[in-house]
C-alpha cells in the first residue's frame, strides 16, 4: 500500500572526526614509552581521553599503566564498534567514540570512573556477569538489554546484545573486561510488532465479535508502538449525502477530550476530521498538531511526533479509518512504513472477513425467515437466488435448482443427470461420507432448524496466489414439507461458496508459521556464522598480540642472534596460522554467498571450452605442496570411455565444477591425512548417457530437486553432442556409517558432532556441492564403509565443442566467484608485442598502483617491490591519469629520456575524486584518440565481484577483475600472464583465456 511520508528533520548520527597527524615517529615500541598515549591515532575522542586527569582516578597516571592495559586501550579506541574496557578492581571505564551514545548522561564523567558510578542502575544486574567471567575465564553474554540512547536528536528506544570478555594482565590473572556490543533493535521491535499483528486473528464465520474487538485489545497491549489509537466506522447510509465517522475504539484519548467525539461528520473540522479527509483512501503519515493536545500518551508517556491515518477499504468501498500514533522513541523510517503497511493490510483483512461473515449470516437468516413465512417453494427460491438453492426429494433427486447452484457445484443440468443422490458426485471423494451423513440426518431425523456442513467440491478454486485447490462450500439443509402439494416432502439446500474466506484464513495461519520458522532459521544461521567467524578471529587477536610482544625490550637485556632467529621463526609460524584463519573466514563467507545465490536462483552457469584432462591437471596443481607435506599418494586416471568416445574439447562452467571438486578433494585430504594408509584416487571421464551406470553400484545418490533444468539447451551451449562429465574421488580416510551418510548433504550438517570437533568445517560444503551439481543437470553421491574410506562421485551435463582456435571469439577471463561476462572488443587496438613497443620484463614489471586505502596501498606496494617490480602509487583516478601523462604511454613523451615506463595498471574500483571505472574509461578514450600510444593492461582490484559488476568493469576498459581478498603471489601470476599473452591473429588484441 502506498504511503505519503513526512520529511524527517532528524539530524544525522555524528561521525567520528578523521584522525589528525600522529605524534612524531618512534623508533622503538610505542607501548614502552611514558608518553605512549600520544601515539594513539588522534581523534576528538582520543584528545578527550588524554585530557582526563587520570592521576585523580583509581587508574593512576598514564605512564604508570602496564603493557597489557596499554595494548587493550589501543584496541578499544581503534574499534569501530561500540566498545568499553573495564579495568582493575573498580572496573574503571575506558571507551571509544561509538560507545558515547550508549553512555548518554554518564559521558564524560564515565571515563575513568567505576562501573557502579557511571551506571548505578545497572550495577546489580551486571556485577554477577563480571564475577562469572572472572571466575570462568571466558566471555559471558548479556542479551537483549534495553537502553535509551541519544544519537538522532531524541531519546531513542534501543536493544543491545553484547559480551564481557575477560582480559588478562602481565600477571596472567584477569584484570579487566572487554565489553563489545551490537544493536538488535530492529529485530526486537520487529518481533514485538509481529506479535501484535499475530494477535489479530481472522475470525471464524460464527464469531460474533466486531472489528474493534479484534483490533483495539491487540493495539492496547503494545503501548510502546501504539501510544494512541482511534478506530472509526464510516456510516454513509443513515443520512443521505453525509458520512458519519462513528468512533468504535480508542487508546490514549481520555473521556471528554474533543477527539473522543462519538460521531463527527467527515466533512466537518471536528477533531481530526481534516486529516481523515486529507488521507481519503490512501495511508498517510503526518506530523502531530495542536488537535492532539491533552492526549494521555501510552508507552513512554512522551508525545508522538507523527500519526498515521489508515483507511479501511474493502472491495473498493470505504468502511472506516484507523489512526495510530508513532512510537516517539523510534525514528519514522522504512521499518516504520513497512509496519504501518502490514498493520493496514491486517486490519483490512479482518474487516473483509467480518463483512463476509455478516453477509453470509444475513443471507442465511433471510433464507430461514422466508422459509418459515411461506409454504410456496417457488417464491422462496425466487427471493434467494444470490446463493445456490435447490429442492431435492427425500430420495436425493434434484427437482429444481437455480443457476447459482449449478454454477457453484458444476452439477450437470441435463435431466438424466438428476438421479438419486447425484449431488454427492460433485463432492470431493474424501468428503463424501460427511456429505452423506449430513443428508441422512436431515432426511431421517428431520432436524428442526436445519443442519449446516462444510464440504470440499471436485471443482477447483483458484486463489490470488498459489496453486488451485478444491472449492469449499457451506451447505445448509432444511427439511421441507407442504401438504397442499404432491411430492412435497423433501429438503431445501442453500449453498454459499466460502472458498476465498477459507483460503484467507488458512493463508494467515501459514504465514504465521512461516514467519516463526524463518525467525528460528535466522537465529540458528546468525549463531552459526558468529561461532565460525569468532573462533578464528580470537586466534588472530591472540597471535597478533604475541607477535607484537615477541621482541624483548627490558633495559639491559641482551638478545643473541639465535634467540632472534627463534623469535623470527615463531612469528612466521604465527603469521601462517593467522593466514590460515583468514582463509577459513573467507571460505565461510564465500559459501554463504553461494548459498544465497542458489536460494534466490541468481547463480549463473556460463559454459567455456576446456579439455577435461588439462582441467583436472590444473586442479591437482593447487594441492601439490600440501599433498607432499602430508605424504598422501595420489592416483589420477581417465575413465576408459573417454578414449572410446574420443572426448576432446567440451563445454562446461569450469568455476562451478571446480567448487564441487575442491570441496570433495579437500574433504578427502582432511580425513586421510591422519590415517596410516594415505591414498587418494581421482577418476574423471565422460559418457553419452546414463551417467550413474558408469559409477559403482554402491554409490547412494542424494536427490533434492524432482525435476532438473537442462541448461545445455540454452543457445550459449551450442549444438554439440550432449554428454555427461563424471568424477569420482576415493580416499582411505575414516569412512562413515549409514546413519552418518543420511545426514551428509543437509545444510550446516556434518556426519557427526565428533567430525565437527576433530576436523572442523562449516557443514555447508557438501550441501552447496549437491545444489551446484543439480544446477548443472547432474547429481552427487557417496559410498563409504566405516574405517575403510569413502568414494564421492558427481556428474554434470555438458556438450562437445570445437577447439577454441576454430571459434570466432573466446570468453574473457575473470578471477572472481562469478561467471565470465560476454566477450568484449577494445575500442582501441592493442599494440603488438612484436612492434616497436618494449617487451615487458616479467621479473621487473613497471606497475601503476591506484589504491586509496593506505593500508592496502602499503602492503601491496611492499610485496610488489619485494618481487622486483617498479611501483608508482596513485591515491585516486586523477593522480593515476597524471602518472600516465608522465609515462612513456603518453604521445608527447615518445623517445624522451628519463620518462617513466609503465607495463600494467592495478586499478581499485572505489576511490575518491575519480573512481577506478571512470579512470579506466578515460584511459581507453585517450588510447582511442591516439594520446595514449599503446594498449596498457588494466587489472581491476575490488570487492564488488558480482557478475553484473564485472560486466560493468569490462565495459569500462578494465581487462580483468581480481576480487578482494587476494594473495599478492596470485596477483603477480595474473600480471605476468597478461603481459605474456600472445597477440590474437588478425587483430591487435591478445587472446583471453578461460577461468
């Protein structure tokens, strides 16, 4: 439903001041000097921290603080999240800028003050948390804590979840607590609002309650979100030309208030009638004016800033208005408008259900009354032709029925079809016994007042959404007897079609169940991600701290070369572990992204030509060093049918197959590396049909989708012969039981809890592998014996193709997690490597690095220089263009001595002043104009790696996209590959390779 929204004048949330220049460079460790605080990156908040008279607090002068405390202060002030460090027996507070809004009135006196001084109202609640964390030595959580913060210019209702992590000092004992919090306000308030809406249940047909009985009690119970409510019924029947607004319910409006007027004219200026006229039939949200003075606001007691007017419109007719006040302690934002839209939809659905029930009851009562007032069957049927009406003899033969009866039941109209109990043939088979029982009761017992029953028909009802389902009717049978007529004993039956009402009722119940299940899955997913990311993050923190304190700095301490070498080796080992943890986190993120794309059907499959043996050989090279160090024997061989069918070049999505292969082979190495016999066999092949028959009969195939989409029918796959690519990986690992195999391909599932504890992993790999195989019209399966090893097999559908050299174009290569975009032609032809241009020296590449992030800039520059590269640095696109103009790429510098030489450009995407895409387009434009005299390779480095974004980058003149994070060694290999690509025959371009 559309919303007319007010302009929000709330001020933006304050942003921390950018760091100003730091203290003069220090040759030693800044943690070891007395003025160590001067080396904390300077912000307004850090200045405030330094200006605190620490000598007058329980913490003492800054120079007296220990190394552990200083290190924690550096970390808390650098944290972008809201965080506070509580130190010493008094739990003295040291907090960062993001924590200031949470401190509210306790800031600035909270800095250096004990917790019980800054937050006396919370002390009794939090003190047991401190004690438990100190006693157990592990983090303790505080969940869903309500807090009032000021960050948008008003007191805001918020909820936070956080933890208190014990921090140890130089003695090894717990001396402080690191408190990090994150906000769950949207989740908490959204749940509260959903519970309120769920309490407004769609009434049954027999429910006599009115709309106010369903709406006002639910609104009253949610005082924070509904400080005020007014429910009006629009009456345009009592007085012609006048619409009276009858007040049916109110919240927060006291007796005697002018808003409590019971029946104002909609055209008058009484109360809020002008606002209702302004809304008309469209929901609006408007500022509160003087008309609301004197209201007894519910919830916090503060006056609302805005109210929303929600018209109640059913089948095009205005039936009333609901006026609700907005929570004054929450912003009027997208979440609010979504909540108002859902509230409007729910109230409208309730009104529609009540009106439908009223209509049905009125029709039934009218029919019953007419039946009692007259003995003339023809008059009764003529007056009640709105619903289906029929007269049946006591043997079940239809004597007469109106058009509506035939339309609703789809009973044949032919006379020969009116045999005894023929009406039962229109009823769904499962409901025939119930229909027959109701008929027998009416005929045999002649039930006074009649008998009603709900039945499902064989006719389908097509709902507004979803699949067709059996229509539902409400049948009311009445025994009829007229002694003045022959054959006057029988049954009058009245049928009302209630399919739409029943569907709405069931839909509401399904939606509530789905919302609950979605919430449960979301919570489980958040818990899982939090656990998987926090564990390696903890190791990274601890190892980084170990590295920073590894160099002995005590006065008079002499350190031998052997000790320094030992420390260096340990630090390298620590750095390797940090790298391993970072890779683990990246794999979790990549798996979650792939899962998201699969669930939202956004995962593209793009075919490229490959030779299967070369592809497998390339995959195996990734594990050469790891297999060597683990002493695992590898056997790789092709299935005999490869040679039989003369399989050469085929089309497949190399990246998606590689994802499946990496998951299976990584698992094989992981579960084999600790065994006495360490051996892995890899078999690959291709068959023309029935791929599962080429594997062992012991393979148990995991099925998820009933029908698989054959992507090879798309034009991108060409017209080559269809075939299936097969892969099997057999290991001598720990194996699995049948019970463990059944759990294997579930989301976040592993064979057993012991597997997760001993070998780690997210439980997503095999689930994603199964979905990826099915996405490519294939399947995945497993055969295993406990203690003997396992065989994982999968196949995907493919087609034969010609050698790439015989094709007109090749797809461009991208090193992202997305399929390659369509082939692109450069606007200006590249200069041949065999022309007068300089042949690149791959051991001394001249690189222009365009990167605005100083940390990334420094790290990549150092690594490139270490690899022998000459590096020129630009902070944004304008500086990059200046360097291009100073280089031998520029037409005015041809032949000049001392001019910078450039081989390749590394271009970041997001940069200030001029971004990487704009800069690349400008370079290609200058190249087309002849001002840039030769083609220079541009590699885009970015975290924006969706397929659409990659396509935009290629169209902007970038030659290849390298997604972050990346290893510099991989980047160097890509750079050398680009600088050594041969020129494509017949054009000025180098041929691009597949992924």
